C-alpha cells in the first residue's frame, strides 16, 4: 500500500513546520534556493511565524505543504510578481528525498498552479538553473517549456537560469469554478 499524499495551504500556526521544511531543503539542496542555510538557521522563529501567517491569507503569495501519512514532506511557494504584467510563479519547490518517488512534487506544482489559476493566472512561470537537468526534466514533464528569458543566478552569478512557462488549461480553470 502506498502512502497517501495531501497538499494543504500553510496556516498561521505552522511557522515551525515551515522552518523545518525550509532548513531541510537548504541542507539537502543548498544550490537550488535563493536563501542560504545560514540565513534560515539564524532567522528567529517569529519570522517563520510571520511568513506562515501572511501566506495563509495573502491573495498574491501562498505556501503549500505536502504531507505523507500526515507528516510534512515538502513545500512550494506560489506568487504573483509585483509588475504590471502580474506574472504567476511557482518557486522554492522541495520534496523530501525519501518520498520523491511518490509524485509529491507534481502534486505540489499542480496545487500551487491551480491556486494561481483560480486567482486569474493564464500562465505559470518557474525559474530553473540550466545545470539542474533533473529539475528541467521534471518541469518539462509537467508541461513547462522555454519562455525565452535567461538570467544569472542571484546567489551563484556563474550559473544561468532559464524561465519556463506552462499555459493554464481550460481544465485547470474549470477546476477552480
């Protein structure tokens, strides 16, 4: 019997869970995120509590947590940027290595994308390091393709990142109605 997976939006009382997942992600894949493990470890608990509280109710940013058998095992952020175009992004995706084979990453991306689509997004974007072929293949398998934009990584300027985009389907929009 395979474990059951669920995804729920973070709640205000989950600052400690958010911190646990963020530090686990930075320990396991420090190259993949904008923050450092040192940043996360030195931040006080109140900052994680404040982020959880904000992400529970915000109309422009949300964090979603993956659970396997009720235990937190991954997370993703979904947000709209603050430009006039108001582009929708998924970022900060991480799934615990022990449960990656269960397709929790796909469930996280789809849940976050559906939330963004419900708020009006017609395209979902993700920045992915060009050198991270595993992440590239993962997003491509979910229907993301090149958006034609590239940049240097914020933490690692020697690494290039490509912007990927997935168009919201009518089925995703209907799911939100």
